[in-house]
C-alpha cells in the first residue's frame, strides 16, 4: 500500500507526480506498515527531508532492503529545490467586471474617456467590438457570467439582495465558475461586488475586502493574493467594482433644480486615496443618441465619466502589481461590464445601450495580439471560455471535464434535500461556448446570432422581453407589452429622466418620446445595419410583414433550443 503524503499547500500536480514516482522507485515492502512521508517546510521552500513513521520495522533494515532509497532522496531534492518553488504559476486569470458601464472607452473610439490603462491593455490584446450582455440587470447578468447559463436556465431572474431575493438553483454548483476552476486546480479569490446567490453555489476560496468605489484600493488589497508563493496553484481573481453605478447621493453644488447623481464620486470634488480624480465639464461632454441633450443629462454624464476614469486607474494599479509579482505575462486578463450605462434607455432595457458592453481580453500566450475582433460574443460564453483556458473544459460535452453530479454532491452534504435545486435541469453543459480561438486572429467568427432576455430587475419590475439579433436585424418581443414599462428606482429618480418626464408624454427622450418609452409595442424590429440607434421600428409595417414572421420563427426556435419557459406565451398571450 502506498503511503499517504502530507504536503504544505504544494501543487497537486507535483504531489501526484511525486507519489507515482516514489511508488516505482521504492520497494513496496518499505510501506507495508502504512508508513507516512512528510515534506517539512523550511522557510518558503519544501525541504527534501523524509520522516518515516511506523511500527514493526527497523529503519536500518528498511534502508538496506530498499535499493531505491537513495534515488528517492535525489528525486525529492530535485523537485523541491528553491528554483522550482520560486517560479510563479502559469495561466493565471483576472476577470475584471465593472458595474453599469457601456463601451465608453478610448479603445472603442470614445475621445472623451480618460482610460489610458485599459487602452494600453487593448493595444496588446483583443477588443471585441460586438460583445453583449444577455440581460441589462445587475444580479441577473452576473449569474450568467458565473454560470454560463441564461437566467431562465440558472434560475436567477433579478436582484439577489434585500427583499428581491432571487437566487440560482443549487444544482448550478456543477457549472459555477469559481467551483469548476477550483476543481481544475486553481486557487480562487474574489473582491468587490458579488451580488449573486446562493453563496454555496458561487463560492470562492478567498474573499478579499476593499472599497468597491475605489478600484485602486481594491487592487492593493489583492497584492498578497497575487504574489502568494506558498500555494503554487495558478490563481483566478474575480475583481468587481461598484463604479460607475449610481449612488452616493446627489451633487448639492449643482445649480440645477434637478441635481445629478454622484455615480459614486466624492461630493464637492473630493477624491479617494491614491486616485487622481478626472473632472468633466458638462458643457463639453458628448450626449449619446438614446439620451436627450439637456443640462440635466450633461451633468449626469460628466459624473459618470469621472467614475469610469477611477476604474481605469484601478486597472492600471492591478497591472503594476501583476508585473511586480512576475505574473503579468502569465495571466489572462478579461475586462468587461455587467451591462450598459445606468440611464433610462440603457440599463434594464434590451436596446443596444443596455446590452452592448466593453470586452477586452489580453492572453499573453497568444503571439498575435493588438487587433479588433468583429466576432459576436456574449456573457454566456465567459464561464466556458475561462474553463477552456484553464484546461478544464470537455469540448465534446461543452462542460467541465471533472464534472460533479450536483444531486450526489448535495446528498453527501445532507443539504437542500427538500428544495427545488434544479428546476428540472441537468446542468451538465454550458449554453455558451468558448471564444478562446477568437484570440488567435481577427478573422475568427463566433456566434451568428445572440439571444438576450429580461424578466425582472427589482422584484416589482416584471416585464419579460426576449431578443434575437444577428448581423443585420434585431427582434424584440415585449411579452408584457400591455403593461407600462417599469423603472428601476435609481433610473426613475435620475435627473436626466425626470427633466423630460415632467414635460409630459410628448416630450422627446432621445430618439423616442417619453410616451413611446413607457408604452412599448408587442414587437420591435430594427435594421441594425441602417439604423444602429434603433430609431425606426419596422414591425407593423406591411412591407416588412414577412421579415417579421421570419424573425419571430427564429426567436421561437432559439427559445425552444434554450428551453425558455416563456415560449408558452406565444400560445396564449
């Protein structure tokens, strides 16, 4: 019987390789009485010492009878040398996700953005020009990121916190990103915004604390985790900012009657420690087409861009720390946002400003870098892509190689026996697919169409929508179109919205009127090539009746493929 080896947080690969080698080098009679080999830690290096514990066998006789003993010492000395212990792990992962940020970055052509750090990363990586969230709602989107499943599949339709209390199914544990990466040999760490549940499903080994409104502080709090050499597994770091989400009160210094939200910025032009705040003149900002060009809108956009600039400095500090730790060129970095800007017309909608997100990836193991990809990618692809990078994705099953049966998992733990753990789903495969091959060159395609949805945000906001979009057209099905469109509490209070709402339903709001924004038609069909701002709804026009029917068929087919329960609404609503 081979002895048990007790190791001080060393690589599992080293452990099993050493165990196998020793079983061949040392005669089995040495371990006949269940001897135990132990590595003792000397400073930060595992010393090549062996302590043999047991009874019924004289150690000298054991050494004489075992011809391979000296070889074992030599082998241990080689594998436990200081040179090996000091080498940083390969194929680390940093996943950097912001809160309510559109592609308002320099690398996306936004000249207003103060984002030099992300722009430098983009020049040495890949900018995905057509990257989409599956839903423009915070918790719902993050559950997709962490599960590789659409919300109707993972069960989390809206906010996790407070009385909203949406959670994923417990059996999603078999696909949950931090869980599968840990099974693939990674140490997992989380800092900042979490906002999914249950924690037993999306559990990280290490939870770090830092002010989520200061990405610079957050980066510093990650320094020890990144540079840890006592555990030679590669690391997965989930880095979630709260910027540029609305919050922190209003700017009381504003001369406007309806004062702008601070978007997490310090009042009275204050600054966070270690941050050089970038202040914007509202008169000089650019107003996107989906918003009205008013003083109220401009003042809020100025606050938004300031918050985004703070994120960029945090990313810059994180890159510095990775370089100092000697792992920058051993680390995949993914930068994205949960969904678009926190303005009415973007967040909680399925229009482009809500779904289109920044998506920048730097893979140091790819020779060809520094290009823009037109491949259509989705947040549904993140979990399988990162697991693919880690070497843990089964390409045939599109799921984890080292898959854990979730029913067996919870039964062994004697937990959730009476709960609805699965909604009838097996959770063996991801609904997304790996975009890792897209990092090899700009000519690589991914999806030919994307599916998006919205069901809830806050618990009071039931308004199911389903979307199919390809290279040319986009169809939105407003399933509950007879209801007025519901507002997230922060978007309803926004000065940029209230300034127009108070003028009445005929007042303009972006390229629509206030009334058109609140009262939606059942179907919205847009020509994304000729009308990228979604200003002209083709549904209902006789000349596009056949096109509408075609895309309704495509949407139904996608819902059927993805097992969306809302497909029933085609029959009776």
